[in-house]
């Protein structure tokens, strides 16, 4: 067999075993990856599936299919939060696999985000009739009391999961609420036949009997549940209520005792005391009163709520978390309490738990703005800038007139290197609040980094308008004026610096440099002299003063000043060079005396230097001129 044909057959075999014909034709690799991803989870062999997943990711690394594969792998590894992020990223693409939506919906359902989960599960079912999605959607619809639709989806799930007790129990609840007691009874019995130890189903079955006034059968179900879980106070409480309704006060009292309820306590009285203490900010006393009320009436929502608020206000975070958990467990859509729970988790540094609580708190329409803000702050803190931007944008849609929100969003844009977006948000913040000092500072810095020097100057000037003594803005403007050669503005700024800090030697020194650069030597000397008055060992000031004394012919004073500069900072090069120049200027006499015989009458050498001497002096003069030129006018450096 020719080698080329053998290679071709191997390639075809590989494409068949991997479930998709890669490389055949010339279609877009991202389109191929998307098609392959539709069936990748149906591959039976684990190694084959892994190879196919690797191929999908390599073919289109940034596409929806690759993000879906990453989500799958993270979900398998138990990293639910990261898997949700990847599935969300995949779901944003039009060509996202249906499983990306459906799997995202199931994970969101686990996190208690039922509204968002229902949308994704529905989108998943549009492309893939997966019974898991039917089951998840049925649970959401049943919790939302949309029983007819829930019944349909449970029925679809039952085709694939005929032995799933949760599906039968769900069907039973739907039938019960749709007033079909015979079907409800049959479904409850089927669920308990499959899983006799399922406490939730048995309690639901008991409640079904209580509602239909079949108290004996309800007590029978609750008694079985109590045998399986004798420590459950809730089961004992339900038994007590059932015995009380039946008129058996003795057994009712015993069950109340086992439920931890003191029937001698008046719960209403202690609840009232707790409310009074809470209003008076006596938080420990309030918590104590609420706990007594709960002894008389366990799991009482009003008392649980009061206890949670009192513990939180008292700073007992662990106890408050437990109390709010109990409150939320009784009402999983209570967004205010979910928000409080998120705040407590955040205080404890439990950021994953805080994120989950805040996301649950956002189920209301409009969403809880405080939860959005805190969620955005956490994402920003963690460096998850896309999600932070998403939350801030949602928050701005609610409160777009708040300049601080635009300021925060601009910082996220800047961190994610979207400088255009950052500048736009800073400008919006300033439109809403023209005197926002932080916005002017941040925008000035950003303009400077991006080369917009004029914009930087404008906003640094605004900073000084709002806070005249801001040293950072003054230093930045000094550098910018030098860079832009705006010497008039620079001189005005440095004069202002001297007025603000008359005892700062550096302010006088910098002002002296500008005067010297503009050839106003007397004003420069005055500023340098003031610098030395304020700081006698200011090396640069001493050097500058000596330099100007040389220029104005005050050589003795120049020498003293330059010697002092050299002593103050031996590493400073200019004082030593200037002192060397002074020595050269003072030693221009002939190198050798002219002999008398060379000065005889008629001699051609009379009163004329020797040719060699003249040549050497000319060379030295040239060298001196070069040094003087180096110490002449230079580029202004401050």
C-alpha cells in the first residue's frame, strides 16, 4: 500500500473515531469546533472524548466551543464557580452549544439563582432534549407555583428517570396543588417505595394527609420519619401539631417537649420585648429575648428575623450568619436577608459565599443596588474585570446620576486597559460633579500616560483650583510645563510655590533655575541666596550660586560657593569643573620666561612670545572656550 494512501486512511479513521470530520474541506475551524462540541459529551470512550475536547479547544481557542469545553472540565473538577464563568462566556456567543446553556442552568439552580437558571435551561432545551434540563426546569416551576408547566417537565423527565424519587415527589406536589389527590397519593407512594428514607418526601406526604384531614395517616408518616431521625425537632413539632389537631393534648405536650418548645413560655411576649430592646439598640438583650421566644415557638419567622438582625447589629457575625441562614432557608427569595447574609460573609472574608448570596439577592426587579455594588467591588478586588464591568454597568443603569459609580467603572476600565472607556467614564463623572477632585487627578494621570499632555495640564490645573496646596499636582505641572516649554506658566507656578512654602529651600532653588534660564541673573542669584539661607549645605543651590557669581565676575565669592558645594556633595561634578576653569583662567602667563639675549635691540623676538609658546596658549584658549561653552546656556532641567 502506498505510504500516502496509508496516511489518508489513518486520518479518516481518526476523524470517524473522534466523532467529527476535522480538516475535510475548507470551512471555518470555529464552525467545525462548534459542530463537534454539540456531540462531544455523547462519546462513550473517555480517551476519545478527551482527544476530541483537546482538538476543539486547539481549533478555536477563543470561541464558544472552547469556553464550553473549559466549563465542562471545571464542572467535572468540582469548580462550580469557575465553570459558571466559562459557561456564561460560551453562552454569549450565538453558536454556543445547547449544553452550554443547559449545563449553566443546572449549576445556577444549584446556586439558588432560579430566575437566571430557568432562562438557560429553556435555551438548552431548545437545542437539546436533555431530561436533566426538564427535571431542573420542573423544580424551578414547581417552586414558582407554576404547576401545570412543572407537571409537563416532570413528565418528560420521568421518561428518562422512572426510578428517580425526586421526580415522583415533584409530580406528587404538582398533583396535590392542582387538586388531583388520587394522582398525588399514588406519586407520593411511588416516591417512598423507591426511597423510603427520604425525609422531605415523607413529611410532604404527611402534610398532604393533614390537609385532607387524614390525621391518623399523617401521624403514621411522621412517626416513621421520627424513628428514622429522632433528633429532628421539626418532626416532633409537626407531630405535636397533628396530635393537638386530633385532640390528644397529652401526646401533643410530649411532642412539644421533644421539639424543644416550652409551652409555659408566651412567645408573643418575648417577641415584643425583643423588638423593644432592638429599637433601643440594646442588641444583646434583644437577642436573648428572641432566643427565649424561639424556645416557645421554634422556627418562628418573626423571632428568627429579629434574632438575626440583633446578632448582626451586635457584631456577633458567626451567630448572625447562622440566624440569617435559618431565615433564608424558610424564605429563599427574601432578597434583603440574602443581602445581609452576603455582607456578613464578606466581613468574614468568605468571598465565594458572599458572591453566591449577593447573586441570589439580585433576583428582584429592579435588583438590589447595594448587592450590585458589593458584587462589583468583589469582582474588581479579585481582578475579574469583565464581571466587575458588567455589575457596574447594571448599577449605572439604576443610578446613572451618581458620579462615584462612573468613577469606579472608569478605574475598572483602566485596569483592564480599556483607556478609551476609562476616559469616557471619568468625563461623565466630571459632568455630574465638576469639582470631583479624584476624577480630575485620575484623568490628568491617564492623559499624561497616554501622551495627552494638554489634557493632563488642564486637569492638574483643576486639581490646584480645588486644592491649591496639592504637592503632587504642582510637581506634575512643573514637569509638564518644562516638557511643553511653557516657561511663562512655569515661572508663575514656581512663584506660587514659593508663596505657599516660603521656607522650602527647593522651591526657591527651582524658581532660581527658571530665572537663570531666562537670563534674569540678579533674580536668580537672589533665589539661590535664599536657598542657602534656608539650607546652608544645599549642594545644588551652592553650585548654582557659584556658577552665576562666575558669570557676573565675582570670582572670590564664586570660589567660596563652589568649594562649599563640593564639600556638601563630593559626587556633584559641576562644582569641580567650574573650579578647574577658574584655575585655568588665572594661569594664562607664559609657560617659560623670555631670555634677555632674545630681547636685544633689533632682535626679531623683541616683545613677542616664542612661536611654540604662542601655539600652546592658542590650544589652551580653545580648550577653555570649549569648557565655557559647556557651562553656558543649557536645556532647562528642574
